[in-house]
């Protein structure tokens, strides 16, 4: 199967951000409902569920979906690989030590060649991570335990700060994870779930106008709805770049640096293409050298793109600081 919502180069993956926001909201709702029904206690997972064997058939459920709750570290290994026999037990021990702050997924490359190819694994052992549906390489080959700890700490910090992933509650007396999954599945729908689901379906179908309208319907009743605000910003961005001739847009921007509309269109394409800092830098420079309505147009578009990426991203923080210096 094809892993979805993955970005191997660290660019902004709009689908992944959307999925992460949806999953985060549902997870928070599930935890709140479980706490209410259980008198304030949230059911824990079994310690055995912190280390799992994953194949192609279970990849979406065990890795992609799980990564919306907790960072998933992937250990690509094989029975014949001697360094794997040293690294794998070390990773398993760290998974138990970190006690729910990440989950270790073990993938046998001999039995799962497709996953190996999709991740671009060149040699084993190879260790990747998936956070909120986005994949990133961690390291290849055996590594000192302290170096691995530092890498894991950074991974967990990213999960917490960017996606609100606080990990799993581990209950030493818990059995399997089936009861927890059932509890999540039974959480009643929220007041805007149907509208938000309609927006997601419209996005998946390429109906950007329908998605925009669905998100606006939610915001009409609930102006502070975070998921709808993010979804609307994404849908409007995709709607703006739909049908653009990317080569012509970039040529116009290069030939006419004083043309604010050309710079704004190029910035939209930059962001959709994953060139986040280029998009921000282009608009900040446009704000710096313009005035009046032109400056305001560039400033407003920059703020819209910052909203798409999210305030927790350090590139957004840096861009806001640069914008403030230009304006004041």
C-alpha cells in the first residue's frame, strides 16, 4: 500500500497538517469523553503495545493513524543483519524506558520490500519516524545510545510543540489496545463534525469551492474554530494556485520584482511547493520595498500564509520577527 500524507524532505504537507489537526481534535474529544465516563481517569495502553511489528497491510493503521497520537519510530531490520541485532534491542529498551512518549514499529525489509522502497531505505539498520502523518529520516546504522536519546528527545519535542502529541498513557495492568480503540470509535460526534467532514470530502474530491464554503459555514457559527480556520486557509491557497502556469508565474515574478501581484502569486506557489522560507522571504521583501495599498496587500497575504503553516513552526516565528522589523 502507498503511505499517505508523508513528506520526506521536511516541506509543508498540507494534507498532513489537515489530517493532524483533525486527528488531534478527535483525540482530545476522545480523551475528554473517556475521562468523563471513567470519573477522570484516561484508559492506558499495554506496555506490550509500545513495540509492534508492522507489515504493509497494517502500515496505515499501525503507523500513520497512530502517529496522530504519538510519534512512531520505525526500525527497518532483517534477520541476517548483524548491526540490526545490536540496534533493535536497544530501541526496544528505549521504547519501554520512554514509557509512551513514542512507539517503536519494527519492519522486516525482507517481507516488506514495498515499504523499504517507499521510504528510500538504502541500507539497514535504518531508523525513520512518522509524526502526524509526516515521515522523516532519523539515522542509519548503529549509533551510541546517548546520540539516540538526543534524537528521540528532539523528535518528541517536535511532536509536542508542532502537533500537540503528548504521548500515550501506559497502564502496566492493561491488556491489549482493543478496548481503547473501541472507546475512541464510540465518541459521539461534535456539533460541527458533519460540516468539517463535508469539507474534507470536498478537498479529497478536488472541489475546492465546496471545501471553502463548508469551512465558512462552520466559521459563520463558530468564528474561533481552529480546524475550520486552518482548513479554510489551506483550501483558499489551493484554490488560488489552481490552474496557474507555474513557469509563467515565476518568470513574471523574476522579470517584474516591483509587481506586487506577481510576487504574491509566486509566494503562493512557493508555499504549495514546500519552499516555505522562500515564500515568506519573498513577501517580506515585497513589504519592505512598497507602500500604501501594495504594502498592505503583501502583508495580508503573508499573514494568510503564516496561518497555513501554523504558529508553532519556528519559520513562522522568524517571519513574524522579520515582518515586524520591516514595518516598525
